[in-house]
C-alpha cells in the first residue's frame, strides 16, 4: 500500500509529453529523482498518452530502481478511445468508454505498464455521454476491493456529472482534473471550483500555462495578460511569469494542484519556489482583469 497521503500535492509532474522529450529510461529516472529531491512526488499519466506508450516508458524508468515506487504517487486516467491508424482503427470514430469492463481492463494494463501492484489514483479522463454511473461505481469498487487502485477521481467533469458519480459511491472521489489558468478561467464561473470546496477535494489544474499561449500568443488577451504578469512578478520578486501563474493558481481557496508539463528540472525547481510567493487580493484580481479585459462589477 502507498504510504503517501490520499491528498494530492500542490505540484504534480505531468508525463503526457514523455515520448516527445526523447529521453532514455535512465534519464527519466534521474529526472524523477531530482524532482523528488525538490519535493515533487506525485505524477500524472493517462493510458492514451504517447499513443498508449508513455505509461510503459515511465515503467521502464521505475524498473531501474524499484524502490522509488514507494516515494511517488502514480495518478493515471482512462476512458478515451482514439481511432489511431497504428492500431488498425482508421476510419472509426474517436469515442469514450466508461463501461466497467473497459475501466477494469485499462487499469490492469496500466499496472503492467508501470510494473507496479497498485495505482494510487485512477481518473475517468473525459465525461462519457453514455456513462452509467452504477457501472462505473461497480468498476471502481471492484478495483478498490482488489487493491489495484487506492483512490479514484474524474477529469473534465461538470459539477453535475461529478455529483452523479459520487452519489453511487461509498467512498469519496479525490479530484476533478480540469483546465484552469489565467488564460482559461471558465472553472471560476462554471461551478467546478465551488464544488471542489464544497466536497473538500483538490482540483488538478491541467495546462496551467495554457499550453504556452501565455508566453507565445500575440492576441490582445495574451499580450495584456503578459504585461500584468510581468508587473505583478516584479512586485512580488518572481523570477519568471510562470512563477506568478503558479502563485495565482495556488492562491485559490479550493487548494488546487498544478500539473507541470515540463521535463526540465530547473523549471520544476522554479515551480517549487513559486509556492513561497504571495499575492495580495488586488494583485490576484489585477491578473483576472488582465485576462478578461475588464474590471469586476
């Protein structure tokens, strides 16, 4: 059993680009060891990342040092079934599958990929319009009773979808992984973050830097937002605007986790340092205003 707390840490290593990094298993292990040393121990994955290849590649790194498994938390996701041509599925529709059979088989496949006896958390990757909440609950309960998965959550679910699934479970979901950044702030108004506070679960924020748009886009919104982030950064002593973004996200009272999408240890260490930065309420709202282009009412 994992000796890590059921709560998800403030910073999580995201491995959806692992194959793009083109690093060896030993280099991946070294990166993981460095991240642990910096204080980041939780990792985020999904069965489909890298065309179903990222989990297995990460597992190769774990196999080089089996003892490291007890120092980390493995969070992974399932439920998306893309029609990859490489799998002979070209011409078929991308679709979702939250059937009990698929959830259980996907979890078992992830266990093999990671060379581990348990997943710390398994999330349904996207809401399935055909989701039968009782069937998902059945799969979750089976996996939990077998010790294959310790905790469960969802990803990109609306509050009503999360509530529906939670109503069928005898144990609490631990997270809703949602898109949230100063560039994409829908979660502030669609009830997702409110529900996380209500249920005392941590939201996991994917794409906290809006996929790099905060740095690279030249639209009015991105330019305006960069200017404000740079201004606030100079006021609070941040070394980069991504640090300001992380401090802005972590200030939200839902106590979110931020999923980092980097394989660069220096950027991980920079994110860790951002936890010490404090924004005033005015600075937080100034960044909100930089994104929306208008003041609060």
